[in-house]
C-alpha cells in the first residue's frame, strides 16, 4: 500500500499501521482532521463529542431483576422499566444498583442502594426492592425498601439476611430469601412468618390459581414435605413430589399452566431438564423426545403469546438454538435471534418489546451491556456506545470498525464490531482462548476485500484460527493454520506489494517457520527475509518500503534498534534506531513518525516521538512525558496535524492527558484529554476517532471511544412518541444546545413545511392540528449549526379512533441464586 500523508484510502480495511503494547493493543492510522484550534467567529469549533453514543449501551454490571412501574398510576406520566442488580452506572448516569429506563435514557433512583438488589415488585403504588443492601438513599434500610418517586423508605427494621423474591398476595407484600423462616408477609406494621416457613432459601414467588407459590432449595414447607416448590392458601402444601437437585428459581403462567424453571432434571418423578409445567395436579415436561434446556433456567416471561425462557444454556429442546434465551410456542422450541453471549437472569415487557437482562455483553449480534430490547429476533441496546475497552479502530467501505478486549468485568470473548448509526453490531460470536486466558484484538486489515483480525486468540466463532482470522461475511475462518509459537500474538497488519503482512510475536505461520513477521499471498504463509529478532508492534509503508518497529535488535541479519525497513529484497536499519520500544508509526508531511516509550536515538533527545528525515531521527519539540514510563501508543496524520494518543500526561512540558496534537511548531493538548490510556486512532468522516480504556474525555463521561472534530449541535431532550385521536392535536418537541441555528422536522424522512395542519416545521416544536390518519408515521428533526447536522431519535405518531391505556400487573422475575 502506498502511504499518503494527505488522504485516506478507505479501500483498505486497515490503513497500514497496527501498533501493539504488552499491556494494551494500539492502533495508528492515517487520519483526516480540521485544525482543532479554538474557533473564531464564523469558524467551526473543534472539540470532543458528547451524547448517548459514548455512554454504556446499558449497565456496567449484572441485572438480577426487572419490573415495570408507573410513578403516577393512571396519571399522564408513562410507565418506567426498572432494572436492578449490582451495577453502579446506567448509560452516562451514576446509578447504584437500580435505575429506570424511560424509553430513551437511563435515570437513577436517588442515590440508590449500597449493595446488590435481587428482587423487585410494586406494592400500594410504590416500587419495592429487596436484596443484600443495608442502606437505601443513604439511610438504613435492611434488605428491603420502597421508592415513592422521590425518596427511599425502609420497611420498619427490615430483615436480617438476603431477600431474594418479592410479590403481592391478597393485598400483602410477601418476601422470600435466606432469613429466619425464609418467607414472611408485611402486615402493615410488621413482618410475620407464613406458617413455620421453609427449611431453606426461597428464590421465587408468584400467584397461581389464587394461591401463593414459592420456589427455592427447601425440602420442607411448614409441616409438609415439599421438594423445592410449595403452595400456600392458609397453610403449606406440596405440589406432587416437586423438583429435584438445585431447586426452582423462577415462575410464569402460560397456557393456563404454571411453568417452573431452575436447575433440576426431574419434576414429579419424570425427566424435565431445568423447566417443567404444573397443571394443578401433575407435572409434565416441555418438548419431546428431548425436553427442556441444556443448562439452567433463571427467568420466565410471556411475550406475544410465547413463553420466553432465559438462563445459562446453549441448547433448548435438544437444538443449538439461541444461547441463554429461547422461546416455547406451546409445541416447539424456537430461537430468539442469535441469543446472548452469557446468562439471561431476568425478562420483562416494556413498550410492547421484550426486555432481557443479566450478565452479557452482546444480544442478537449487537453490543448491549447486560440489558437489551427485542422486536422479533432483532435486539437493540438500551442506550448505545461500546461496553469494553477498544484496542483497534479503522474505517472500511465507509463504516467504522472497532476491535475490543474483555473488560475487568470479565466477558469471556473479545470482538470486532461496526457502527450503524449510534449502535454497534458485532461480527460473529467473537474471539476467545481455550485456556481461559484473556483474548484480545490487536489489529484489523482487509486483504483482497476480506476483513482480517489479528490478536491473541485461539478461536473465532468456535473455529480454531490461531491468532488471525478472516471474515467471510457470515463468520470468522482460519488463514491456513494461523500463527503459533513465541508469544502467539499478531500485533500488526499491513498490505505491501499485494500481500498481507502480519507481524507480532510468533515462530510459525501456517506450515512455515518464521520469526515474528510473515507474508500471505492468498494461499500460503511465507517467511519475510529471515524475520525479526523480537516483538513487532507496528507496520507502515512509505516510498514503496515496509517499515516494521517494536522491540528487537536485528532485522534479518542486520543490526537494527527497534525499527527497520524492508526494501522488497533486504532489511535495512533506520539510523541509530531507539533506546526503547516503538508502539506506533505514521506518515506525516512525507516523513516517517515513530512513537513509543523510547527517550533517545543516538545523541538526539526525542521523548517518546521522533521524525525520520531520511538520514537521522529528529525531535518534535520537547516530546511527550509524565511520571512512570510515558508512552505514545497511537499516531496519525492528516491536513498538517499530527495526533498522538497513549498514557503520557505532558506535551512540550504542558499538561496533556493522553491526547495531543503537533501543529508543526508545538504540541497542544486536546481539551482535557482522557482519564485513561488511548490505544487507537482512525478517521471517520471529518472526525478523529479515539479508542482505549478511558471512561471520560474532555471532563465528560465517554466509555472507551470518542470523536474529536467539528462541534455539532447536541440534543439535550429527544422528542417522544405521541398518540392522538382523529381531530386531536399532536406536539413534538426537541431541545438542543446554544450552538443550534436551524431545525427541520421530517415525517418518514421527508421534510415538512408549515401549512394546512402543520406548524413549527422549522422550529424546536412541531404541532399537527387537527391530526388525520394520513399524519401517522415516523417523525424526527435535524438540528444544524455552522459545523453540520445532528438528527434526533425517530419517534412515532399514532392516529387512532381510540387511544389505548397502559395497565396491568407488574411483571416480576426472580434472579439466579447467588447473583
């Protein structure tokens, strides 16, 4: 590939540069950017972006329970979806263990709880939470508390140990868990045991045929022998011979029968794998000849006439359907999209859509942190953004791609995803190692139109690939055995002389013996000039020569300190090289730029960054610095600006938190920078995309990625969907920041104009009066300033002869034991 300092060639998936560090993969690509200086009047200002795209696509920890709650009952406020568990952030908001989703954004409920929430229900119009917590809203509340819409209220002196299940029966609040009798009711003034209670924990509660049903790990309910399930109507009774093994964790009513899910393999003495049904007299299984699921069931719900089953399983009804979540239609097991990549612990219905939650990073092929919304087999995150650190970025065919690594929360597989609007869609199942060692994506490229991913992973989409894989449009596949030996890592990819170059730390490529670098001609791997003596972190192409850099002392048989070039026939050193490690390369104004953790080249003081003038390495100002070992992990150049990201804290001696720009004379910080390492850079449109392990940039929350570029209008309040009867009046409103200068409302992507029953088509408020059936459709608004346009969320206007009201009992799902 020919390097060009003034343009980007998006025909290649990777622009030629793939740096890698021992602790975090880094990417450096050629970028395009307008000068990021403060704007004068009439100019387009440059800055970090903000909004939902940079939030978490959900929650930063597991969800144990969900329900719906309408704060004002029959009043005008819409119901809220309540999610609770052990998370601390929801979208961009701090939300301690509990949060509300209003259809467009997450909201905290006061200061939340100080420990895990395991159960939710609604009692006397108030939201009730139970779990392990001892304070709610900062005040003592032992394991159970209510939220009245503005404050947390404790239930008297609370309960002594964990509350795992809540429901309402005969107007009384019922709580089950690990405390003294394991099940109690609230009389209005105090907690009272139901009979003698159970001899072990209660994990699930529901009401069936007018009686209270309890499930758990008990073997006795009151005086009755009852294996894990029992019914109460003034006294406890067994339900046949109950279920065995690890007990009952959740309930639902479907087709007039009680459905029980758990960890058992028999119910009423018959084979029933983790799920069974009770008709009031006898137990039966779901599915023949193979029944139930291969694993455990933790949540049950009924949606659109089908039973939704969530849990920790790979197969349902003997079929490898959608992992962790599947559907039962009364006769057969069916897939729900492509499922989730880990446990589903709770399910609910909200706004006509199915909601699944638990411990997962992906749902239906999109990034979704622990909670997702489904329509048919299509999933969407509740919120958008990236949910694990970003280690690689690039643009291919006009789309932004990123490669991620598991976060400290510990999702088992790394992944490659591409951006669609504000939502990230994953490519395949992901990459992982057989021995549970953390996998990571380090490099992305495209060879002969096929996307390639390199890193540290044994498998991609369950296929053995050995650290490098090709995307065939439907899944990941191996490239002739991949790379093995050495550090078994592919850290950099580039295209050179119509061949794919892969570099890193490995001793075998396919069947060829190599030394940390190899070339692929589309059929087989081959050695490249005897290879390189140590780790290669990054590659670039300049003047028809391949540049390799990292941590080594020889290229072929030629001494070379951390950097060398391949002329097409031989390796050559580039001057004195460096006294440290090189992690990133780019081409700037026709010259090669190297970044890393080095300090000098020969007698030249460089401080992390150097410029090759064709003869020697030259400094760029005073370079980058900071405490410890400051490092540049990513470099990029376009339109006269050189951009650097890494873990440095100063540039030219001035504060610059991990992100800076060289303007030809000085290093300048990019606003307030990032709060943790920047590992990757690329260009998307006219914006620089930064990726890494940071969770804020420019002083605002931003999870793992952000864009620096023209400041577009920010929408602070999205329009909401509206229902109206014919002849009524409908109003849509949007709120934007002070940079907004123009508004344009659209129906079904067609711009509206004032006239007839339309007014305010180019203002923040659109009014349709009187509304007719022809006005129904999807509405959005474009908000513009001198830098460009931001488009709002699309909402719907429904024009109906009768507007339905929302109501019904809240859905209560019981969590997995111990979660």
